């Protein structure tokens, strides 16, 4: 039976999560930061639409406040999140650019709570690939940068193209996992052919890079028609390959999952297939005030309705991420 209590703690100003009588730690591994000028016009419109009139008429300041380290921490506190991981993004032809350097400028605002995923540009790979790989190595040498973020659909390179396998090799050598966007993206300028979105096309890279951990973001969800497309395939990959993890972000939002059925199916199938130990919680926020709080509540409700124990919920919310990203658990509850 679910006992979910969100209350502001007097000492820290942060909400706490109580599940079935136990205090739980929560890490959101999928958070965005950035500057208004680095975001594509389509992404700007999406973010502006999350604010009510008249705030959406001049959203630049509100968006930057929400995406700043201070704004992210504020939203994390509302949700009861202990730690968060900020994404670097290099997708100039679709969603925009947030550089490694910008992410690394944000994590020091609260290094005990904020971490980052690095990325790189693949725009001129034949001539600049080696230089980009070196920049990635340098970013991953920062202890706050705990992994690599890729989105083939946004970045316009195939999941099965061996010309880019060196990215996975660099991540494996650094001992940092690779997050991969799977499924179609709702933003303009993305690639929609299956080699860019179908997680099965990643299997060759997964099998040939056993020392590299891969996180299949969004569970192959189709954000165009708003329904599961490759959920079963993602679960199969996790059952087949020990270096595969799953991340159910964004698909449980109010637009993609108004009834909660999508998240419920996700967590039910994960439990039925015995891969709870491979799930890394993420939201794809902050997007707008309150999004992190709502997404976390919806996710916990789905796990409750799927009969997760408190220990299993704890594993999903932070235990698995702490092991995968080598993050020390917080001692304060």
C-alpha cells in the first residue's frame, strides 16, 4: 500500500519522500540546463508553452531561470529529489546546443547534488572526430561528469554506424555509461528513419562493447503518436546484455500519459521480466515549475500499482544510479 508524503523539511527546505513508511533517496538522471540562445526555436516554443499567459509572452528569463543550477535545485527540492544529472547537448540541427563547459559551470553550484553527462559534436566527424573525442575525454576527466549523452535522432548519425563506435570505446575506457535517446522525437529537425530511433540497431554496438554500459532512454517510446513502440525490445536487450540499462523519462508526462497507463505498462513489464535492477529513474525535466514533482509522483504511483516493494522503489529511484554512475549515497534523510 502506498504511503507517499511530500513535506518540506525545516532544516534543508527540501521535500522528503516516504514510501510504505520508509524514507527514500531519489536521483533524477535526466535534467536539462542551458541558455535561451542555445536552444532551437522549436524547443523555445515548447518551453514557452509550459508557462501560462501572460508569462509565455516573454519567456526567455523564466526559461533560463528554470534551467539554471539554482532553478533546477529549487525544482528538485519541491520534488524531494536528492541529486540530479544535467545533460550536455550537441544537436544544432534539431534541439540546440548546451556545451560541456556550460554543464561543468553549473555543477559547482552544488557539487554534492549536481552531476553532468558530457557529449560531443558529430557535425564534421571525418575531419574533426578525433578532436571531439579528445574533448570528450577531457570532459569525462571532471569527477562531476559521470557519463555520456547521445541522441542519434537529434544528432543525425545512425546507431549502427561503426564510424562512431569510438565514442562508446572512449566512454568504456573512462568507466562512464552512455545514455542513448531511443524512439522518435517530437522536435523538428530530427531523423525519423529506424536506424536513428530503433534500439535494436544499437545491439551490435552493445555486444561489441561489453565494457561500456548503455542506458536506453525513453524505453523506445514514440512521442509522435504517444504510445509504446519498442518497450519490449528495450527489455529484451536488458535481459540479453548485462551492460544495458533502462530509463523511463518523459513518456509519463501529462501529454504523453494523461491516464497513467503508459507508465503503468512500463513498470509492470519491467517487473514481470525481472529487470528492476537495470532501471535508472529520469524525468526529462525541469521543463516547467512543478514538473519534477509531478513526474516523480506519477512514477511512484505506477510502481505502487505494479506491486513494487519499498526496496525495489529505492533501487529504481537511486540505488541503481548510485552504482552505475559511482555516486556516493547521501547520508542525510
